């Protein structure tokens, strides 16, 4: 099995649910909000996190500045975090794309 994979499987919110709940998610998790979650996907650029208390939200913890000797968190790892920004461009519906 490849150690790098996108979020998939039971417990991972459907993409359409994430898109439909985007406005409510941003309102509930403003920049600076503290979160807790679980790693549900790993890529070379970071880990995807299912955010506790937000069933239709998936966060991304990017690791661009992580020292090379450290390793990405394992699948299923519990993580605390802080919302530092919202990537609106990842949540546009088809009618918003020009």
C-alpha cells in the first residue's frame, strides 16, 4: 500500500457535502480557531484532517517548512491545530467558476 493517499473510505465527508457546507464551516471555524481532528489522508505536501465536531469539513495541514528529519503524522493520528486561513478556491461550486 502506498503511504501517500488522498482521504477515502468510511468517515470521510463526501466532496459535495464539503462544498455545500463551506460557508457554515468558515463561519464556525474562523481564523484563529483551535481545532482537534484525525489524520485521514497523507501526501508529500501535508496531511488531511477530519475536524472533530464538523462532519462535512476536511482540513489540510501543509508541511512545506517542516524539517526533513521529521515524518508526517500517521493515518489515524489525533492532532490539535489552529485555523490559519480558508482556501476558498478549493470550494467553488460549478456555477461560480467563470
